[in-house]
C-alpha cells in the first residue's frame, strides 16, 4: 500500500472528512481513523486486499461499525443536510413561513435512517464512490447498496401534494392553516366549521389528510367526535391543531398514530407534522416504499 506523501496526505484528509461527517465529532473521527490505521499497520497485506484507497476506507468503516453506540451528532447531521439539500428529491424551497421546511424535513428523516444508511449516502454523495466501491467498503454486494440508496431517497423525499380538509370554526385560524398548506404545495379541499359542513365537503371526494381542532364551539371534543364519525366511512391521517393537546387521543380507533400540534401553532412544527402523517400513511399503504 505504498503512497507518495501527497497522495497519503490527501487520502488522510478524505478519511477524516468522512469519519467526521459519519460521527458528527472531529475528535471521535480522529480516533476512528487512528484506530483504522493502527489495525492496518499490524495486519499483514494479502493478495485479496482491495486497492489502497478502498482498503483504507474499509478499515475506517469497520471501526465505525464497531462503535458501541453508533449515531450522528448534530454537527454531522448538519453537514449531511447541507450536502444533500441540493440533491434531495424535494419540492423547491417555498418563500415565507414554509421556507425552512425542506432542510428541517431532510434533517428529521435523516435522523430516522440507520447509521449504515447515512454512511452509504456519505460515501456516495460526499466522497463520490460508485455503488460497487461502496459495496466493497461496507462488505455487501452492489445490488444491496443500490437498494439502500433507493430506499433512503424514498424516505427523505417529502410526500407528494395532498388534498387537505380543514375542520376549524375560528375563521382567521382556518385561513391561516389554509395559506400554510398552500405554501407547502398542498391543495385545500375546503374548510368546515361543523360536522354537516365536513360531510358536505366529503361528498366532493375523500381528502388525503384532515386538519382538525378538538374544540368546536362550546364542545371540548367535538372535533374528535366529527373525525371519529367520519372515520366510519374514510380512513385518512388526522393532525389535531388544538389549544388542549392533553385532550387529544393517543391513537386513532384503528390503531393509527395521532398527530397533535398545540395552539398557538408553529408553522414549521405543523408543516412537519402534516408531512409525517402523510408519509406514515404512504408507508402503510406501500406507496412510499
């Protein structure tokens, strides 16, 4: 594994860059690279060893896999978000309140990938390895790497545009919700202040998601009762936007998770909750995976 000084310096910088992005810590990255180099120094070379660059990355990857609690620190996650933001299959950044959504969604979904999936993304997009080279580094076959990349991008992509039904009897709040959903690229099917109006809107077609208050008029849980009644005919994800989050049900009657955003709502938190609900629904019916 003979390298000239310039090649060795460049490769060492590349190894440290990858390890720092994978761990989120410069200090831990240095220890990972040092341990990998020490291991290679003690191991006799074999004819079956891959080329020098791949062999070094393979050694670093082995050390990353041996960490007791592999994970991604905030610093590393920010690096990965910045790296992928220009390539993620997301809708274009929107102006106004929804403008920070793309990066926030990307960070949220990256945090839900396994460490190995994030490392494969880094090897592909940060370092520029081919799927065949990554397969060698992580000791898998190329089709497995290609499948991991495809699955990761599906998880990172925001759900497609959706039809939203809003159940809210305070018109200013309802209009605010409507404008935010449109900022995100969704379509607002209509605004209902009570069950009769909600049922009338449903005659025009089933929405992809319901945004509902819990308290309508003087009834503390009227919104939940309306959603439960509608649920006998439709099964769509629901996000409750309420000043009484403690009154929200833990799960829907059919076991689906319930998403709750407290009032006064943060536009970014609500945007993420809506997309989480849509993504979960898509994963359940197989449309996203």
